[in-house]
C-alpha cells in the first residue's frame, strides 16, 4: 500500500503544470488502475480527469494552488461488448459536421476561486438552451455565479448558463469508478431563445475500430491570453478500442488534451453524439493519450435511476 500511494503521489505531482508566463494552472484528478490491457478486460491505468484553470489578473500570471486528489480506482471494459457491424455507405461531409459544432458545441468559462476560471467544453442538447458537460467541471465552479458560454472558433462570448443538475450518484460516489460512470452535468442558458442542438444516440452499438469525430476546446498547449482570446473548436478523428454500456475507450488525437472535458464524440454518419469526453490517459505525449467518454445510454440510465425519467423527459419537464 505504501508503494501504491507513493506512486499515486508521483502521478499527481507530475500532472500539476504551472506556466507562469502563459497563465495556466492545470489541476487534475488522477486515477490509478489495475493491470494494463488483458484479453478480456481493460482497466484504466493512470488516467486523469482534468480542468484547466486560468488566473485573472493584469498579467494573467498564475499562483500555485492545492491539487485535488482521489483514491486509486479502476474501470473495466469488456472487449466482447464491442460488436462488429457495417458502416453506412458514405459519411456526412465533415464541413457540415464542423459547421454544426460551431453552433452547438460550446466553451464553458466558469469562475472558481477568486480570480480563477475553469475552462471546459459542453454541447447544447435542447433547443431551449440546455447544455451537457461533466460533473467534475461543475464541482470546481462557484455556485454563486453563472458560467460564461462561448462558441465559435475562436470562441466568443455568447450567453451565460447556470448549473441545474449534477447526479446524486456522482456526489455520493464511494469510488472513482462510480464517479466516472456518472460524470456529467446539465446547465441552462439563462437567456431565452431557440438554439441549434446536437441529438444524442442512445441505442446504436459500438464496434471495434469504429471511427468517431471529436469536437472540443482543448486548451493545454495555450497560454492564458490565448485561452481568453484565441481558443478554437478542434475537430479530429478517434477510433473505438473498447466499450461497455457506459464507457468508451478510443484512440488518441489532438483532443487528448486538458480542457476537452465535456467534448463530444460525433457519429460521422448520423451527426449524433455517441459519447461525452470525461478523461484522457496519463501520458506526457498527447499523441499517446487515449480518450475516455460516457455513452448517452449510460447517462440516460443514471437519469432514470435518479429522476424516474429519461434525459429528454427530464428536460421537457422544465418550463421554457
């Protein structure tokens, strides 16, 4: 146990990155799992759930802050649940999908501690302005103030949004695996309007090496000024490696960065959300980090368990 905790501490310390000139402080929740990939089971090994914090000041400098720590945990993904199937004849034009992202994918810029912001990604999933992102993002922000919602590329201030739902199972989780499996949150844009949305795919099965598209606002490689002024919506491709009913593991791409939390996995054939990014594997090299996402089916199961309704029914219950 002493060796295990010592290794965990080293992982946590290695994930704390301060760019004094650029103005970014990265805080992480690190998971330490069981053995690497086996024939039947894959355990997340040294993966992390991360927010980026940006210090607000005249120089955008960053002061050290205490790191958030978690207990070791593992998440098992049975490979046999990844079924083979035939692709649709032709994927939709990528320009069409990206244009949709410019309207329906958003960047959350939320105040945390005084003078600090949490930067993450979200997706509009209801035309009245409901956004889905991660629960670990929600727990870092100030409950007293709404988040600034930005969209476009580069991201520009668009609206403000307020947190309306975080799963009870996330708040009461006894392990990091339980947290991972309910790591989503719902936000409401404060200004009434008719918004362009992403549809969620609840039923379609995944298969090995299935191509999916990622849309997110990764910010790890940017300095503070660029996060505020030149944060772009990044569009890339990932391939399914393993999955169960709740979690997808897929290959690395440019979205395997801190700041992509709440980003979407998009089906290139239906233009529907197939997953909500919540973590990347622990690796210094971004090109080697795997992506971990929640399935809409898993999110729906949590909603039904906690509210007695599906996600769509839950949102329909709110007045406009």
